[in-house]
């Protein structure tokens, strides 16, 4: 059994891939803040009375369809990306095939980027969003099941 210091080491290509893809995912999630903020400034739509000081024509609204769409995409990231990152960290303890682990991290990350793209950037009809969601969701569940089976 490998030592923790060998698993979570930058000499281990699986861990290096994990660091790479999870950093991209976290940046993508933080990018949603920028997208939502720029929509608010462009439309002059804010959420709290004090925000009126930020824009000469500011309106307080909670129902703008474009902003709400971006907020839902961000919320969906918050529901799924932390679980994916945690599952990936645990899965590495199971001595997985390096090739498979790297593909899971890669495709899980790509799927979450596609989810944002089809939900909040371009708006592509279903089942585009459902498929991208399910790919990363299934990968998260797979890594967690493998982890549970490993420790049983
Ligand atoms: N919190 C989600 C749970 C189910 C889910 O994540 N569904 C995916 C695939 S359809 C999704 O992208 N939901 C849109 C969303 O969370 O706004 C919801 O209310 O829809």
C-alpha cells in the first residue's frame, strides 16, 4: 500500500492531474461570479438597496431571467464541484489505475465546463445540460463507490 506522502505528491502523475483539473474547476466556479456581476452592471439590476449606490439607474430585482440563469448555473456548480473534488481526493487512496483516474478527472472537468457553457453562456437546448451534468455526477458517484468498496 502506497504511503499518503507518495499518493499526494507532485511526483505522482495522478495527483498532478488532480491538482491541475481541480484548479481549473475552481477557477471556472469563481468565473461565475464575474459573469453574474458583469450582467448586473450591464443591466443595472442589483439585489440590495445599498447596491443602488453602484449604478446611476440601478433597479432592485430578483427575477431577471438572464441573471437568474447564471445564478442557477453557479448554484449547480456549488452543489456538484466540491463533491467532485472531495471524491477525487478520496478515490486516489484506492490505488486506482493511473490512466483511468486521470480520464475521470479530465472528463469530469470538461463536463462541468460544458454544463456552464450550455446553461449560462450560449443556452443550448436539452438534453445538452442534462448529459453534461450526468457525466460529472456519474464520475463523482463512481469514485465514491470505489472508495467505499476499497475500505470495506
Ligand atoms: N438542484 C438541481 C438538482 C438536479 C440537477 O442538478 N439537475 C441538473 C441536470 S437537469 C441541472 O443542471 N439542473 C439545473 C439547475 O440546477 O439549475 C435542480 O434543482 O435542478
